[in-house]
C-alpha cells in the first residue's frame, strides 16, 4: 500500500516559511522580491556563482567595484586568512566600465539577474563617469558608490572618511546617474562617527546606504617575519567584523529615527554566514543584507541565507520581512 506524502510540518508559530512576504525596498520606487544580495568583490560579476545557484533567485547581485578604466590592482600576495575572517588587498582590480557594459551586463541580463553595480574612481568626476555609463543598461537596478575601499595604495581614495568628500562624490553620482536608479553610498566603519558620514551622503542625495565595507587591518607572517600582504594593509572581513557592522547599522538607523539622518534603506553586510546573522542586521535596521566572505567557503551561501532568514521570520511569527526592519529598536 502506498502512503500519501504528508505536507511539511508548520513551525510552532503556525506560520510556514513560504507564507512570509520577503519583498524588500531598494529605493523609494524599487522593490525587490527578497532582501539578499552578494557583497561587492566576493562574486566577481556573477559568473563564479552561476554554477551553484540561479542568480535570479537573489534580490540583487552586487558586482565587484568597477572604475572607468581597467585597473591591475595591488601586488601579490594579496589575501591572508585570519581568525574568523580574512584580509584582502586586491586593490579594485577590474577591466573597466566599458568592458563591463559590453560583455558582462548582457550575460547577467540573460540570467534574469537584478544588478547593483559598484562603481569607484580616483576623483569625483570618475565616479560620475562610471555611473553615467549605466543609464538605460539592461538588468541594472541600482548603483553602489564605493567611497570606502580600504585596500588601495592611496588612502586618499577613501572618500568616506570625510563628510565633505562623501557629500561631493554622492552628489556628483546622483546628478550623473539615471534618475530611475537608486544610488547607494558604501560606508566605512573606520571613522569616529559613521552617522555623520551617513548624514552627509543622504543630504547629497543618496537613496540608500551600504554598511559596512571592510576594516583596515594588517597581519604579520611569523615564519617569514614580514607582512603577510604585499601591500601591508588590507580589508578585514568575515564573522570577526559582524558585531562592528551591526553596531554601525544600529547607530545609523537610530539616527534616522531621531531625524538626524534622512531615512533611506540600509543594505547591511559584514560577516553574514547564516539566516540568524542576517536577521540580526535586519533587527538593527537593515532593509537588506549582503553575503560576502561566506561565499568563498560555500558558494551557495546567499540562497541558503535567504531560506534560513525566511524560516527564522516564520519561527518568530513575523509574516512580512519589512515588519522586522529595526524591530530591536522599536521594542527597546
């Protein structure tokens, strides 16, 4: 006798994961089917992940940072493992915006990906040039201005360490970009007050904030007795930075609630490796989450985190992702 398959048991809350509305805001006029993205620099242009997961399953795919021109990056060695994380000193290596538009975007569009394009430059005008090139391009749903990369030889490129520089870059990008595309500013935790930088960016017209970029760090190889990275310093990522990242999101969201910072969506990132990690960011105030370093160990991590986050919300009787945004602050 054959038995009839039984449906999967519902959580104790009575809410099944598939009943949770996972739609998430990217900007005032852009809504995503779910809040999970890749973090810039951890999945190239998406080709590396295509063998492991459908790119269309993610809310967005955030590209590695692209400049107006090709860039070779920093010398090797430029990656080093650290306790609960890693240091990278890639230095914004890339093929330039023209190559990306002509060869990578059509490929991403064919796969139904929604693309958040990370752009940078050595001068304000170069950020604007890269942003303008994306107008009307297929698959692009937003622009992330990487004003905070710590692993470049010229620390003067870290515009996000100064409110005035941050304002100038974001204002230029917002003016040059397609008005229909949300512009995000990617912020660094290596500042005294990240809320002040967030205020400058939103005042300049940022439609969202990506938080956080990697922390500046150094590791010494005790066998060679020299720095582990050829460039000496690099960006620290992975679970080790998660409490710092959650703190930054919490502080900026609190500043938004108080009126000190204009309220915009926050894309939270920094050491997310599970749905519970992602939920922590959301409860702190993030409207979306990005998975980065975890991809190096588990290329399917973004879709796994999405399903774990969906289940975590169901277990807590939260029927809509949006209802969880900033909940830790609203309950305090």
